[in-house]
């Protein structure tokens, strides 16, 4: 019985999981710390063309991962004007993975920064699944658009001359809460924070095409 294929397979799986668990426990040792992440994606659109993405909440679904809808509140009062976006408002994101309605969840956040058409900042208040808040604390993130800067002395490529005048930018930071978060923050920070950061900067960089794709029910544009 102990030599049966099923038993041997089960033993191998157990050993493999034990090794992985031990590696995470070892890699996640030490005190909690803050993870910081940032990314920039060049765009063929100018900063002024990209700015419309941030000025109206109805456009946010075009550049968020699986965002079904977003509602703003001033205290407990719903904000009816989708272009009325102010610091201190509560933003409630309804996330629904395509074709998996049963996995819908809600993210409740506070708007911490508003530079109209340029930058939006958020702070996580609640995740209805509890997955994020079990791993990290104090999550803050932002999204912004601007003109591509060219610093020849730094050895940068002139992306503007290559047809990319604008840039979509994102930042996020959070404190780890457990060994698993410390492990991923230490060895796979970019992947870890990309999973948490709900904004798709590539889709934002192609904002106008994605607005049209969303209206027509087409797949997102990543060119």
C-alpha cells in the first residue's frame, strides 16, 4: 500500500509543499517593512490627451483591471456628477473578473490627492475579500500622466522623437503584515505589487483606443 503510485505521488507533493513552505518561512523572516513600487509606460498620446482619463469616473473602467463600476461618496452621500472628484471623497470600486461574476468584490478607498487631469491618489480602507488587508497595511497608490521628459545627460532615449510624447505613471506603497508578504516583498516585489495595483498603465497609455474598445465591447488595446 505504501508503495502504490498514488501514495508515492502524495508523498512527493507533501515534500514539495513542505519545502516551499519552509522556503517562504525562511525568506519571510525578520520585521515587517514598507514595500514601494513605481512604473512608467510611454504613450503615443500627449499629456493633454491622456488627462481625460482622470477627469471622469466613467472613464476609469477603460484602464483598470476588471473594474465593473466606481462610485464616489462625500461622507455617506453619493456624488452624482462623475466629473466631481475631490480629495477626501470615498471611492468604491466594484471589481468583477470577466466571465467570473461570482468572484466580484469591492474595494473601498479614500481619495488622498487630486491634481485635475494630472494625478489621483488613493488610500485603501477596505477590501471585501480581506485578502489584501491580511497581507499588507496602509496601502496607498496613485496614477498620473505627464509629458515624457528627455535627459540626454542621463543617457535616456528621446521617446518624444520616437513618437511617444506622453507617459502614464503609477506608484504604490504598503507595509507588510506577515511572513508571506515579507517573502514576496523581498523576492518578487514587482510581481506582488502589480497584483495589488488595480490600474493597468499600458491600457492607460492607450486610453483613447481603450475607451472605444470598452464602448464596443471589444478586448483591451495594448499596442
